C-alpha cells in the first residue's frame, strides 16, 4: 500500500506497493506479450518495479475484459482495485476490494483482496475494522494453497500488526512467510518483517549480526529499499548500544541512495537517527540540521515518533543556547505531537482488545445457540418420558444458564480489567498520561466554577538516565516505584497523581493554595532524597526537582498550568536540581542535600523530556 503513516512505530509498513515508485527504478524494457495469461503474469511481475508499464498492461487487459476467462476477469478486477489503492483513493479501493473478498469464487483472489484491504484499513487508522478483517484472512489462509497468494497475504498481515503495535503476532506471520516463499523469489521481505518485529518488540531479541545477514539477503536479491530499512533498524540498535559513531557511518554511507528514493517515510527515519547520533556526539550543528530535515520530511497531519523526537531535540538545543522563546515553541509542538501520537497508540490497543472481546462474545453466542439447539433436541426426545426425565431437563437447562452466566461474568470482568489498564500506568499503577490529563481538566473546570484555588506540581527525577545506564532498567523501575510510594504517602485521596512519561510526574492539588503546594512539594522532595534503608535500590541515591504553578497566577486552563510549571521545573534544573521552584526566578524553597557518600548521578540531559526509543 502507498505509505501514509509514520515510520518509527509504524515502520516501513506499506513498502510493498511503493517499492518501484519510491526507489525510482524501472525494470529493463521487455516486449509486452499479447496473450492474456502472459499479460497478467507480466503485470504481476512489474507492478512494483515498473509501474508505468503495469498501468499500460492493465489498460490493455481492461479493454479486452469480455474475451477473458472468468478467472482472468477476477484477476484483472483485483489488479484494478489494487491500482485504485495505489493512487490513494482508499474509499473507492476499499469498496472494490471488499466486493472481491465477498463475491469472488476463487479463494486466492479473495485472500489477496482481504490482505490489501487490511493494509488500507491500517493506513486509515481504522484498526478495529482491520483486526476484524484479519480474522477473515486467517480463515481464508486455511483454504488457499497458492504460495504466492499466501506469501503476499501473510506479509500484509505482518505489516498491519506492526502498524498496530502487535509485534509478537507480526513475528508469527513473518515466520509463516518463510514457508511460502514463491519459487524464484527471495526471502528478503520475510526476513525484514521478522527482524523488524523482533526489534520493536524488544531490542534484546535481535543482535547486530542478524541485521547484517538480513541486509545481505536483500542486497543479493536487489531489494535495496528493504536493505536500507534494515540498515535503519541496525543504526537504531547501534544508538541503543552507545555506538553512535557506527550509526553515523552506516546512515551516511547510504543517505544519498535513500534520498534518491523520494520516499519521505524512510528519509524521515534516516534523518532522526542521524540527529540523535550527532547529538550524542556533541555535534549540535548537525543535530539541528537533521532534526529540521526530519520535520521537513514528515507526513502532513500525521504524528510520528521521529517528528516527536525532532521537536524534543530542537527544544534541547534551544534550551542549551538560552533561546527561551524558541525552546518554548518547540516544547509546545513536542507536547501536541506527543499527545496526538499517544492517542493513536491508545486507539490501536483499544481496537485490538475490542475485537478480541467481540470474537469472544461471538464465540459465546455461538456456543449458547448450539447448547440451545441441543436442549431443543433433548426436549423433543424427552416429551414421552416421566417426571424423572423432566428433572433431568431442568438440570441441563440450569447448567446451560450457569455456563452462560459464567462466561458473561468473565467477559464483563475482562472488559473492566482492560478499562483499568487503559487508565493506569503499567509500571507504577498511578494515572496514565492521558487519564491524568482528562481527570485534571475536569477537576480544574469544577474548581473554576467554585473559584477555588488549585496547584499543579511537575516533578522530574534528577540524573535518572544515568541510574538506568549504571544499574540497569530493573533498578530504574524499582526507583520509580519507590518514588511513587514516597509521593503517595504525602497525598490526599482527592489529589491527582499521574506519570507523564519516563521519570516525569504530575500532581494536581485541588483546593490548595501556593504556600501549601510548595510545602507539600518540599515534603515530597525530602522524602525522595532520603537514603533508602534497605531493598534492591539501597545503593542508589536519587533526588527530584519540582516546578509549581497555581491557578492564582496561571488561571484554570491545564495547558497554561503545564507551561508555567514546566518553566519553573526548568529553573529548578538550571539552578542545581533537587529543589522546588514557584513563581519568579530565584523563588526556590530548598537547596540540594549534602553528599551522602553514595553514587549520585551527574548527567546534563537529566532534565529533558522522556525519550521513548527509536521505534515501537
């Protein structure tokens, strides 16, 4: 499908239909045959490598459609629908593909149409419909033995699941692709899907030599676009492992080649990886250059992780240079794009769970109907029996009703559990970012009606990145849990407490004035800074910086409160960390504690917004 989304958390999904157009390559001139079967075979072979020739062949086939066999007519009909999707008319293409999937008497074309339709639904962010079609595709796969159709369908399924963030499921489809590589074709696409899904599921699941082997497979088969996509993942892994120099060499060596594709999605990813690498190297000029290039290549009206990271890097650079106005502007763009991206992530997760619940409910309904049919059959057989037989019928009926009640109870409990998970941060158990924002806006509206004061605390753990780098992420997670516990000990039931991301937290204190808010922030700061007596984090000292904003100065709009609290938090970081700042510059309520002799992190990037990784 033509690429219409981002490349980091929906990485390179849709590469199949755009390979020819993006790379700017064309197949060698081959005489176009006259026979319909040969025309169809030629159209299939050149549709992604020589698209103009494909369109020309398709026009000839459309003109002689009446003279074709029924199977050939359905084949042309599918290629017409594919071309409509290639042109970007997803609504019209969706109607045509759905008709083929439902009406064609040939299972391979039903399978291919369903797979292409899933691709379209993924790019249109219609995740729930896409998961529903994926269930139909699984049913069709059991009826089709044609390797080429199966290979294509499994590739589309894998790429849709990568878009939707279901990486383990995507990896299962990629494994199936290896069993259906068509004769004479390369396993490059299957290799890419497998490594890509493994990398985004967890960087620990794939190693650098595996990427290089995949790149070699794609290079040998002439699949340069997939080879460069794997190189981008390899560069991302290099950065994760602290080998930014290797990432720069790899990306720069193939930058001109990718630029020649005229493929914004892959270019956007190359640019942000270079920006991050140069930032780690301390080359701020090139970091800015490639961050701006990322924004310039971003897909309009789409929120991708490369775009979010580009705004974050520019915010850091402007902050380092003391350009407060420009830094604030980039920070606002970062917040807006991050919120839009997280909304899409939530939509994917919700769609997946919704379809799972629907399938479970449908299965329950089918089971119930089957049991009801069994009961009716038993009832007819028991009409001539005595009272004892009637008692048996009643017992069976009660058993069925109990079974239905049990399944309904499990279904309801599963739905409630999913709702709780959507509202809670999975690590700490406090409000997630989106739920905190929703609850805070509601609380502020109520406070505005009663003209009661409220205060917002933004808290950021100092030097937390070095804790992860020094002790590992498991200790970092334990530190976050310990910090949340210390905060909760000083909060009231009505106070709102949420994790914005990484090591950044927010607390909304309703019916609280500035003085009390500063006092409470100071109590929490002291509690966090206290050395733990025991536990797995006993060797880790940590402190936190606080920015405080109140409705007395900032008004009741959450956005303004966040900006003012963030500015105060920035001053706290700038003035030495481990302190509470409210109001004008210099209005600091606490100084850092003396050195306790334990290891204290020192990292200039400790006050930056959380980094979510290269791709997910």
